[in-house]
C-alpha cells in the first residue's frame, strides 16, 4: 500500500509540474510579445531583469518571443556603456533579437547623449508611455 501511495503521489506531481501554455500557443508566426522594464539603477536588480529575459527566452525559445526591454529613470544604466558586465549581457540578448529602448526624457534630465548608449539601443520620447502603448496593442508588460 505504501508503494502504491508513493507511485500515485509521483504521478500527481509529474502531471502538474509543467507550465500549461495558453492558446494560441507561441510560435514563429504568433510569438509572445513581452515588455520588460528597468526603472532601478541597482546593479543587482538590472542583472535580475536581464536574467529574467534570458529565462523567458530559454523557456519559449527565442524564435517564439518578441521582447523589448525599456530602460528609464535610474534603470537607464542598463543601456549605458559604463558597466562592462551589464553591457556584455545586453549585447548577448541583442544577439537573440531582444530590443533595448532608452527613455529620451530620462536622457535629457540626466544629460545623457545617444553616443553614451550601447550600440543598437533605440530611444523613445517617454519610456513609460511606450510601455502603456505596447500594452494597449497586446504586449505583456512585466516588471521582474
């Protein structure tokens, strides 16, 4: 009886362990559209967001995800050339077509020039407005 209970418990755990994907399932033609935002300048929090992006790509597969990371306020440090460790991770994510966007309002307030941004980082007038508009058009917004 004890063995039967263990087998039954194991089957229950295995049947509920995997994440169930919602319809429509992500595909090359219908990728998950995800916006991550970085508002904190804390290096550990920036690495957490970049790690979360990496985990999402690993789970779905990069071909089934369209992802942007928007940096505003103190999080603008994410897309600056000043921290080599962060820059390496940003460039690695860019290889998987993750788009990085910097907030021009933040840049103007902090006196940051476009030349200080990591290569291939785009800009928008207002980072938070970009998040709002992406959500309105069906993107999923996540703040890790």
